[in-house]
C-alpha cells in the first residue's frame, strides 16, 4: 500500500498503536501530523519516525477532545501541506471502575475523549474533505470490548460500541463525497501501557485462540488497509483484530 502524496492526522499517537500507525504511514510515503496530549512523548515519537523515514511527520501536542485544537490540526494540515486525506481518531482513555461506584467525573472524561473527540475530529475532517472534492478516509479506533462485555469497563465499552454505530451512520452522510468511514477494533494488544500489567502477555496468550495477544503492527496493518485506496469500496464496517478472542469470549482469571 502506497500513501505517497497523502496527508494524515492521527490522534493519541505518542506510543503504542497510534505510534505504529504513524510510523507505517510515514514509511509508505504519507505526510503525518502526530498528535498526543503529552508534548514530550509526541516530540520523541516524531523524532524517531523522522530519523528513519526522512522527515515527513509533524508533532502537534494537545487535547484531542478540544474543538479549537481539533480545528487547529485540520487547518495546520491544509496550510502546511495543501490537503487532508486521512484522519484516524485513535485517542482514547480507559478508566476502569465498578459500575456501582463509577464517578461522573470519570464518565464525562471517557465520553469527552473517546466519543466527543472522535465525533468532532470526523466532523472537521469531513468538512475539509468535502470542500476538496477528492474524497478521503476516516477511521475510528474501537475495541473488542465494544463486542464482548468485560468487567469494570462499562463506560469505556459503551463508547467503543458507539463509535462503530457512528461509522455506520456516517455512511449516509459522507458517501456522496467519496469519504469512507470505518473502525478498527483491537483486542488485547501488547503496548507500553498493557505490558505494565502483571502477567498480561501470559494471560491473554492462554485465552486467545491464536495463542498470543496482538502486536501493535497487527492493528496498524489493519488500520492502513482501511484508509488505503485498496479499500475505497469498504465503508461503515468494523474490523476486529483480536486473534479470535471474541469468537470464544474466554474471560481472564478473576474477571468472570
């Protein structure tokens, strides 16, 4: 897949899945605006990508749920590079908590970032893509827990299922402008964050049919396909990348 002459925005990309998506897009010729809330993490990520891929990645640190910042990212893409072709709303927060004691503060934060940020980034990007008249691709990052219940993730799982419905609904709104809208839904994935959890890799290797959790490259490869020209006839879909876990739905020990 080639992304030469494509301009992309990826949120929540300082590390993990988002970083790998940016790295692969850049490696394949795209110009990428890499967003993360953590400015140092964003700068470090961009420096790593540009060192290996020739300097076609730009850091923009900021809150991906803030409408002013969202518009700033879109305007920067157009002002510096002339267009916006791909948007991947990857930023999200996971705040575990028992349903009976889950706070309004935690609920609002999860909704604002996971849903609000994704919705309004898609809105701003779609307006620009419509104006350009050349189509485009929007991708949301959902989750396997948008399909299979997991304890202490009621609010988070709710947002991920909602993103998949948003993608379906936007088919009606955006197809006439040749803009595709899809979601990629990762299962258990080895990232800097999850590897801090005790026995994460062993636990998920034991209960995943393919015998291991996903690597960030597994998710990034799926994401790149869905925003590529090869997937121009695919829209309103969600692609699960979970090693078969949701097909059997075996729960980790202690979460039954």
